[in-house]
C-alpha cells in the first residue's frame, strides 16, 4: 500500500485557504486507491507527523505551512522539519512543500540526506485574496488562480506522474493564469496580482530526482 | 552614493510607483509567519523600510516586468 501523508494546519487565514483547497487532494488520494494519512489542524504537530512518517514510511509527503529557507512549520508554526535537525526523515520519499522558501536550503539538504525528491518554492509563496470574498476560500475568485496550479501538481503526483511532469503541468497552469490576470478586463484588480503569481512560477523547483514518482 | 546604490534606489522608486497604482482593496499573503494578508499600504511600507519582504516585493515586480518585456506573457 502506498501512503500519502498530508500536514494541513488551519491556525490562521492563509492556512485556512490551503486547508480548504487541499481537502480535494485527500479525497483524490483515497479515490486513487492510496492510503491518506491526513494530519490536520492540531494534528499537524511535530510529534505526530514525525511518528507517522517513521512508522508508515509514506511515499509522498505534502506539507501546507509557513516556512523559511531551512524549515517547514505546522500547527501554530511549530517547526516540523528543520535542515539543522531532522531532514533525514524525508528519506526515500517525494516531498511537496507548499510553504515559503523551503526549497532554497532545506530541499537540497533533505536530498543530500536521502530524500528522493523535494519539490517546493525557493522564494516566498504568494496567495492573492478577493476582497469581496469576506475571507471565504470557497467564494474567493482570486485565490484559486494561485492555489489551483499547486493542486494540479499534487494531483499529478498522486496519480503516479513523475516530479518533472507534475511541475511542468503546474507551471503551464501558472502561465495560463498569469496571461489571464495580465490581460483580462473581467475585474480591474487582476493585473496587480499577476507579478506575485509570476513569483510563484519562478520559485517552483525540484531538488533531487526529477524522474521520481510514487 | 555609488552607481549600484543609485540603481537600486531607481528600482525601488519604480516599484513604489507601481504599488501606488494598486487599489486599496488589494490583498496578498506573502512570506508572513502570521499568515496575514497584506494590503497596498503594507506592501509600500515593507518596500520603504527595505525589509526582507520589501526586497522580495522589489525582486518579484522587477522580474515580472522583465518577463513581460521579453514577451513571456500575452
């Protein structure tokens, strides 16, 4: 049985958006005949996550969270993975880190400690928000331009596509969305969001084996 | 002021001018451990005080402009 572990904190508004959008990925995992280890809200803590990784050796690990160049965080910004401490727990797995900057230093360190592949962002990950949505992810017509490419990436990984293809498809979707935001007259604020989505596009990288798949 | 610093000041002014065109309703989450969405005035403040997020905003805006000029997008 292939396992996919999700870390899905929900302690602030940005995490609420990632939490909402990743719900469909947990479902897709189960629908694809894989076992989802869904660690959400308070469950996205260091003790639980590390124990489950060591015990069940997930093939794919998905982190939502805040991050830095050397860390990925979970519930209430507890550091879960640190390049200085425990990146070896990602050994033999593909990791996707939807967090700021963690692919810049933590990613290469995890790979040098045996991670199959580490996909993430070498710069800050941006999410735009629709001011009319009243911070409801479901009603937000801007946030989806930022988060849907990430979901496409993870969906492809879950369905057995390799890291290189999954990132390629995600970047294609980002480009499509950047084109739209840069040119549409559908809503006047659109063009102001485009540079930040371009930042996500430029920052998305694979460390390790680009051919890796589950 | 060295030539390099002068160049950086010009880049900063270009970005600040772009940010001044942003509607006040604009919201973006970018590199904040508190998970807050920043508005136009927050972005301008970060760039003015040359914080790490301010530097990132400058880099993002300039990279986008360069890509746009090269015809990377429609």
